[in-house]
């Protein structure tokens, strides 16, 4: 049993860097490279949708240098790293508030979205300037504009207005490096997701073999969705 939709909270890049005597930037760079490898492996394993938590709405509170380095790294990722995945059939999408990102990064994201929009084999969601609570608020604002009566509002209507509106809910959330929380990541979509915490593994060390451990664990879970 392979999950349709896997969410990745890619935690531990900075701690990996400290452990190996590397710069914070190098930790994030290795994390991006690992994300590309795992996305490629998702395609091999038959996963249909993968969502990677790259930068939260709260991450703007990090140092100005780290934020600037991350924005440049994300632009490099969109410009240089996605071509192989697109050739393999990946459709790239963005989750979050695009307008608040730097202009050059927005252009790079829009280009890769446009280039890959007709691909159907695999959907790669990149969450940049994303927060689950913010996403729900944005969806509610869209819903209010259509003017429904309170009694007419239902879960299905709101779900369609989320950033993932046409996608299946998250089946499996994977978080590395020992922190046991969702950190505002796809909180609506993960309502009945299985949560897998790779306690001893920093994200840059999360290999395909580690992913296989998570998939085996997932296959052993009994999913009854409250029934």
C-alpha cells in the first residue's frame, strides 16, 4: 500500500550543518538536493503527490542573512534543479502566498509552473511562504466573496478553495530530526494523515532507504478514518 499524497517537513538542515562543521547555507543546500532525490524516488515508488515544506510564514523571523540565502537557494532550485523532475513527468506547483516572495523568485516559480503544467504523472508541491492557518483564512475569504449563507457552507466547499483544492488529502506526513509536531503544515489536508517521525535522522541524511522505512511503517497502519 503506497500513499497517494506524502507531505515532508524537512527539519534539521541547520543541525546537520553544525554536526558536520558546515555553514547554515550548506545545510540548506544539502537539504534541497535531498528533496530533489526524494521527489524523484517518490515517482519511482508510485506516489502521486508530494508536498515539501520549504519556508513557512513564520520563517521570515530568522536572520536577514539566512532568509536572503534561502530565497536565493529557492530561486536556484526552481531555475536549475527541477528540469530532471519535469522530464520525468512532474508537474510543479506552489503552495502559499506567492506575492510576498522576491520578484525574481516569483518569476522563476511561475516559469517552472508554466513549463510543467501539462505533466500528469506526478505532482510536486513546494510550500514557500506557506502556513496552514493562513491558507485556511485565505480560503474562507474566497468563500465569503461568493456570498453563501452560513447554513450552505460545508467542508467540501472550503477544501476546494485551499491551495491543494483539486488534490487528494495527505495520507502520510514525514518529519525528520526528532520534533513531533506539524508546525502549521497542511493542517486541514492532514486531518487523518499518518504521522511518521524519523527521530534520529536530519533531513539531509533522509535517504531513499529511510523513506522506504516510512513506507513500510505506513503499510502496517490500520486506517479507519474514525469509523
